[in-house]
C-alpha cells in the first residue's frame, strides 16, 4: 500500500507549496479566493510532476466531505489530435475494475443470492472441478490459487464475445496452491466474479453493471472497453522509448473485463466513493465487510479485503488513517484510486502512460491534508 508520506525526492519539490497551503487554508465553504489559492498550489505541484515524469496526460479528481470538489486534466489525452486531458477524459482503469465489479457481486451477496463461501461451481458449472474447492471469497481476496497472466497474455489481441470463452485460457491449469492458504494476485481468478454476477442475475455483465452500479452511482462515462464504439473524450495510450513518446500497441481487453477491462473517468471513480458513502449501492454492514482484510485458512491476517486493498496511511504529523484503495496498470495507462472513508476524502488519478502515480497522489493528499480538507472521523 502506498504511504501517504512523500518520498524524499518529492519533499523539496513541494516545500514552497506546503507553506502556501498552510497559510491559506481550505474547506468546501471557504471563500472562493482561499479555495482558488489552495487549488492553484495543487495544480502547480501536479504540473511539475507531469513535466518531471514526462507524462503525456493525466487527470485528477478529489472528494472532500464526500463531495466531488475538484477535477482537472493536465497535458494531452491525444497527442496527435492535440486534445487536452480534462476531468472527464475516459481512460483504461486496469485493475481498479476489480472493486467496481466486486461491488456488483456484493449486491448479490446482500440479496442472499450468492454465498461467499460456496463452491464457485455452484454458480459457474462450466468451471472444471479441481483438487480443492474454490469459493467466491477466495476469488475476491486473491487466495484462490488460480494463476495470473503467462507469456504475452497481457497483450491479447483476441476478441471474446462472452465470459465463458476466456475461461479456457486458464481453467484447465492446476491450482497453484490449496485455496485460502496463500495470497497470489490473479486477474483471471477475479474474472470469474463477473461470471458469477452474470449467471446469478441472468443479465449480461455490462447490462447488470450499468443498471445496478453505474446508474445509481451516476457513473455515466464508465463501461466495458469497446474500441469499435465512437467515444468523445477517450484518451490514446502511450509509452516512452528513448525519451520520446510512442503509441502503445493495440490490445483487446475482452479476456479480462472484470479483472481489468473497464474504462472510466476520475470523476466517475470519485462518484463511486460518494455512492458508497451515501448508501446508494450497498448497506453499511456490507461495505464494512468489504473493508475488512479477510483472514487466511489458518487464521492469520490476510492482505486483502473483499475486492479492495485495505491498509493504513501515515499522514503529516504522524497521524494514521485507514485507506481503502486499488491501483490499475493497463497497456498505455495507469490508475490509482485512494479512499479515506473515515475522513470522507478520496482521490483518483489516471494517466495515459505508465507513470509513478504514487508520487502524485501522495503529494496531493498531503497538500489537501495540510489545508485542513480531511473531515473528522465518523
């Protein structure tokens, strides 16, 4: 889990910004001049990181007191067209797709239609029988023993028209270990969560997500990646070679929709946080279950909640706070979504490049914290 204390190399870069923030102060009800000064300082820091890391474009959004108070783009979403990045630019969000689809699964758990500790073959009969039982909880916590990518599978060019065919990539392989005994991150294991949602609900995964997650959360720019569709504001994907930007190769994400195939905006990710806080998606007890690191089979602490990474962040002055977060790496994109549910604060950053987003998110978190933008503990 990224610490919310800046790495040494970045501290000097924002020392002047910290001074300015502390002199200005911030709150959602502060004067326009005060708020503007704080945001100007944050903008200056982010722009400096964009230039230092040689990032084509990125977008940032921030939630304070469970309200979206700022979103903005920096650099370019499309270098060739000259389109600037904005707060509503659409990016690949990579593995941040996991808790988005995990939210849908937990709705079915809440309704009593899915048992977290049931054999996954109860809901996915196409999945072959293994030496040990794999449960839904194992999938949601990356303790299933199902493998991750091999070879060039991350760069798949094949398009799949349903969720059953992609299972053939990995379903015949032997489990890496007895489920529940180890943590091993697996996008393929998490893909099966979408199969469960689709089979139990009787709705295609895209339709279920739109009806039960995106619309209630007002996430109007989020969905499964579809490169055949015309989308206004969609970013292009870049990497760096010899200090110069180049286009990333074409890939098809239909082999991993639940694990890493969703596109979204920083604003929509922040709306997901707000929908959690407002109870528009799940009940509080279900949310707390998701925010609890699940124990291993022998009772030792686990490393993952139910589709979310849960940990503690150190803040300026030595204070610590619970974080619920996820990162995502895609071909030509990188995402970091960090939430402080007890302080009612969240930040989403996405770049169309494999940037070091921890430096950016940590810096912005610290600047807002020093401005007094974190709410009190619930």
